[in-house]
């Protein structure tokens, strides 16, 4: 599974309050055909996996 760097960590306020600056990674899963959300023919709905960074 690919991993992407999270670009906007503003939703991680609790983590930031405890640890200070936040650097996060997101694991991205494929659809049932092995396609990633940014690949043509991705079968899952656009809202099924919120991408927090770019690939």
C-alpha cells in the first residue's frame, strides 16, 4: 500500500497540543481491482477515502 505525506494537519489538534509540530503519513488503500484513488477507473466513490496529501 502506498503512503503519502499529509499536507494539512490542522485536524490533528489533539496530537499537536501534546507533541507540538505534527508530521503525519497516510496509508492509501486500493479498490477491489487494485487501483489507487488517483488512477483511472478507480471503482470506489470519491468520498470513500479522504486523501490528506498528494501522491
